[in-house]
C-alpha cells in the first residue's frame, strides 16, 4: 500500500506591541494549528509564556515592547522605522 508523505507547513506569525496586540495572533495561531499547520509566533520575550501556554512555538524578538514607549518623540513613527522584507525581519528575530 502506498502512503504519501505529507510535510507539515510551518507558519510564522510576527507581531509587536502590547498584550492586546499579541492575543489576536495567539488566537489566529491556535486556529491555524487546528487546521493542521505548525505555528511559530515571533513576539516580545515577556509574552513567551503566553505563546507556549497555548501550544505555539515561540520565537523571541530582540526588542522589548517598552522600547516603543520610550522612543525619541522627534523620531519617525515606528511604522516608518520597521524593517522591510523577509531579510530585515530575520535580523529582528533571534535565532533559537
């Protein structure tokens, strides 16, 4: 009998901000898991326990969310300073 091997697709979700920003991504990740995907959530270290508690893989971001609160008021808004593209995003996520 022939059995096709099926590789599980891994989806990495990336979010930054507060608990209110992270929770919807946890819910999305759980839904994707129920649909058969392996999900990794990349976010700030303080939310790692929350992510893992819900059965998702965790990838820590190098920055801390409080860094956003203490930014220079004269600096461009965070959306204008955000890394662009997959290569830039890889530099933000710590290898682990």
